[in-house]
């Protein structure tokens, strides 16, 4: 079936490139992008057109790092030091997902909130619970959120949320057996090196190799953590090597934060194709620092953005884009490294993440449509007619759930 | 007439103090706070009660620095260096307010947006135009926004927006003659030292003294500007002295930014009772830096917050509070100076500003009510029952126009 979307088309197909087509046409065949056009080709003349008027049609957001069971604690505990925050809020909140009816309610709200905020692809941490993780995946699929979800593994230093090594492995197997979803797939998720014993890391590395499963975890978020990993793995010169030792450091592995990754660690990421997921709001909220994003990119490390709720305080990925710009401006003042422009940061929060999942950076023919439609008519009345680039920039800063009028995920309208 | 508001009362009556009364009573006599009560005194038993249920009743926000004629450019030009941003956007946009019907439309939208965002008191820059400034004051008063508005003075280095010295003075007099508003009063507004000739500064200083008018301007926002002032006033050891020279440095003078104010400048503020208005988002967006807020406070300088649109990208003062916290966390990482807690930063964005205008820090008996009611029932379902302090903290981070259910300004419900 042919569908045609008509409106102002805006895309950042690659890092730093912005393309606009005023009142253009986006042609879909069964949800797959056929192409975009300035004028509608004759052969589509008879097809139905969805006209979004002056709306801005742009690729949706991809959130490559967030903790689903921390959604209930969004915006709380921000005055606490990291370890107290983990004990008072994080581990206690995550432990609640033993209760499956609670999990169902919270995850349904989260999945709808993601779609309403324009996020259609995610790489997500769940809790340690296999059953709640399956409920999370089911609710995401129902709402139209696609991507990867991981049951978290943590058999040490995880307070109330801790499991034994045996439980951790058997729950993981039970969870994997029951992962039968079309759009949401499993990803192995050792919480981070200090929370996983050597034998658990070994078991997960084996599983990753045997079943070809992807991996996500945390890397070099703060200095205390880095020192801790050094004590736990004296044979590893750097944090990342504690993942490599067990076969978890491989192409497509997602590493959240990388705030303190030095050139050697960055080169190890570039060499192996490991991704850095930049979570600017969380890194400031938890006093971790500002990540060297441009340095990572210049070294060839693939970078995407994450909301990192609930270290981050907002699911809205346009706000994650704005915070990435702000963090880069703070770094520029410190190091002289040029800040991220709006199109650059938007690409990291959108196209880069879509590419991780095999999609296109922008509206790439042959890929399923992941897009939002923004109505900017409620924004302040401008002093003159704006270019589409200006309207794009303003939308990145000002959009919220009220201005996001449509969300397409995997080619289907979901809002 | 007696009005009683019933709900969860939350206030930060002074810096760092948070007080909560679960399901308490706030008694108003003709819009003036009589007192707050845990239980309703017998003598009010027959009075009508507005029950906000589980809503959070808390003091509204006060925005002590924003540029009304920059509202149309909100969220744009953020990739440009400061001077190019001024030329391409700011001066051109401000020049549009020659057109009074445009001014009427934009200022009406702005005034409503302020109320919807929970801001009931402002200290605001207008453009150079007397007529448009009067329209701005009229629209604020109509919507219920109270405070101070200044016709901007700028007879040099102001591109398209520039006026001659004679025009600047005569327009100011014409504007002052026509300021007949109940809740919105005039404030003298030399844009900043580089945009005002010595004779203009002199005329404004004279006017301030003769009519007892308050003054607002900018101070030490970035290093280039500070050097520039040094060249323009070689007789002044520091930026602030260029204001003092003309009688503009006095008790209650509002100085936006103070990012690079050193101990000597800070002491001059404390000594004279000059206020620092901290605009964290703008200072990062324009790569100015992070202001030494706790240092200013420790030296006895009164501090309030400003959205500084359109260097800032959001009118929402809860976001200004959150950005002030983030900026303070970045400073803590750099200098070790403790960050601003949520109650501290909220006080700066609310009570401190109300006090500037003679109101109370919290619900102080004898002052007119300035408050918002936040409905947090749409926030993520928590993992356990939350304390009111936790709900307060979460509301500061998560509230938006959808969750602000009521706004009281000068004792009157305005939303």
C-alpha cells in the first residue's frame, strides 16, 4: 500500500548535514520509505496524501541509554551523592518490579510517554527480573517502541537489587527463552563491572558469543568508579579491558557515558566498533562531568545519545539534544574543542541511533519510516518569515508533547 | 472577602529552608495572606474552601531578567557567536516593535505564556520604543503579570536598534509620562555600558535620582564585554564603576549575569544592595560561563534568577531553577564550591524575586498571594508513597504547562 506524507521535510542524514524540502512529499510503500520528492511524481497522482500543512516532518528520536525501572523516580534524589542516590532510590525502586501488576502499570505509562515524546527506538536497561522484563518488552511493542531491552545482571554491590550468580544466569536464560517479540529484541546487560562477579561476566560473555547477542553496559562514568574497577581487576590497565576480558567488548556493544575515557580507551572503542552513548543531563545531575563527544567522534567512535532516566530527569530526547549542546559549550569554554551545532547534536539523538538499529540517518529509501511531525504554529510569532533551518533549530529547542502531532514507528502512525 | 485554599502547602520562605504542610489551609482576606494552618481554625468554618485535593500549592516564580522583544526569536541562532547573534537576530527582531499591531500580538502571547508557566512577577527589558513598551505593560497587567518593565536606552553600538541620545531621553520621558498602570511599574534600563554614551548615562542617572526610579542593566556577562567597558571607561577600575559614575549603582539596582564578577565587584554589590540576576541557561547557550552564585550569596549579594529569553531558550522558570542547579554542579566539579540544592535554587527563582518586590519569601502573612498549584498525578507512578519534599523536588524538575493547574497573582486567580 502506498502512503504519501506531505509537509516540510527536514532531515540530518549524517553528522553535521541538514537537508530541507519545503512542502515536499515522502512516499511510503507498506511503511518503507520509497523516496522523498520536491514535486510528487506523476505515477503517484492517484494515491492518497496525508497533508501535514506547515508541519515539520523529521526523523524521530532514538534513546540509546535509559533505565526503565527508574522511571518512577524521575526528577528525585538529585541532591544526593551517587552512592546514597543508588541506595535510597535506585535499588529500592528497581526492587519493586518483583510486583508484576506494578510493572505492567509503570511500563505501560513509560511506553506511551516515549511515543508521545517522539522516541521510537531504544536500548534500555530493565531490572533483574525476567518476568517484569518480558512485560516491559510487551508494553513497548504494544505502544510501537522498537529496539533492545536487557534484563540487568548484578550479583554483587547492588544492595536490595542483588541476585546470586546462579539466579542471574538462570533468570537470563528463562528471559531469553521467552523473548518472542517482533520489534523488541534482547540485549545482554551486565550492570557495570563492579556489580558483576568474574564468573557472571564469563557466563554472559559465553552467552553473547554462542547466541550472537548484543551487549550494553556502563563505562568510565566517574572517577571513583574507574578506581574501583582498577581494584577489582588489577590485571586490566583500563576499565574497558574488564569487558574485553570476557568477550563483552565487541562490534555494536553500547557503552553509556564514557565521560572520562582517555585517548587509549577511545581508540579501543573505535577499533572494535563499540558505541559511546552520551547522556549529558545525567552526567551533570550526578556531577560526573562532561563527556569528550567531539574527541570521540574525531577518533572514529560511533556516538549516540541517551536520556539515561533517572540519572537524567527527562524522557524528552529533544531535551537530551539541547543538553548535549550545552555540555559541549561548557567543554568548549574549558578546552577550546568546538561545541556541537544543532544539526550535529540532533543527528546524534536521532539518525545515529537509527543507524545503530540498521535504519537510515535520515529518510533513507528502503528503510521503515521513523518520524515525528512537529506543529510549530503555537511557538512565538516570529519577526519575519523563517527558513526551514531556523524552524528546525527552534523546534529542537521548543518542542514538547503538545507540539508533537504525529509519531511514525516502523512505518506505522502510533500517536 | 475570605478565600481558603486547601491542599498540600509547600514553601521555601528563605534560602535553603523548605516547609511543607500536608493538606493544609491557606487563608486569604481580599487576596492578602492571613496565614497558613495545619487545621482550619473554627472562625473560618463557614467560609468557602477551594479544595485542590492532592495538588501542590507553592509560591509562583519571579523572573528578574528577560527581554520581551526577543520572545519571537526564542530557540534560534544558538549556533552563532554573540556578536553575530546580536546582529542577525536580536537587533533586527527588536526593531520590529516599531509596528504596534505586531507588538500587541506578540506581547499578548508572551503575557499569557508567562502566566501559564507560573511566572507572576517580572523585571523585564522592552525595546527602545516608548509606544510598544506601553503596550507591553498593558498586556502584562491585563494577563496578571506584575513587576517592572523598562524601555531600553541605547545610543551607540546597537546596530539597527540604535537611537540618538536626544531620542533616547525624550522617548524615555514620553514613556514615563504615560506609565499609568496599577501592577506594572517603570524601571530605567540602560542596555549595558557599551550601548550607552556618557551623556545618556548621565541623563539616566539624573532621572533615577530625581524620580526615585529603579535601574536594571547587564554586568560582567563575558570577558570581551568586560575588556570593552575597560576601553570605554579607562577611569573605571571595574565594569560596575561605569554604572556608579552616573548614579545608576544603588540599592535595588538589578544586574543580570555577573558571570565574571570577582570578589571586589561582588563586595561592591553587597555594600550597595545591588542584586545579581543569575541566568544559567543563557550563560551556557552563549558560552559566557557559569556564575559564582554561592560566592555571591556568601558575600551577602542578593541573588534572584532570570530566564533571560532569548539568550535563554525557555520562559519556564522551573527550568531556570533546574539550569541554575546544573550550572552550580558544573562549578562544584571545577572549584569544589557546593552545588545549589533544589530548595535553595527554587528559593532563588521564587521567594528571592518576590522579596525584591516587597512580597514574602514564602506564604508570608500580610502579603498578596503569588502561587501556583501543581497537579503531579500525571507524573510516573512512584514506587512507594512520597514525602511532600520529594513531590516538591520532582515537581521542580517535571512540571510544565500541563501540570500547572492554577496561578494566583496579587491574590487573584489568573489561569
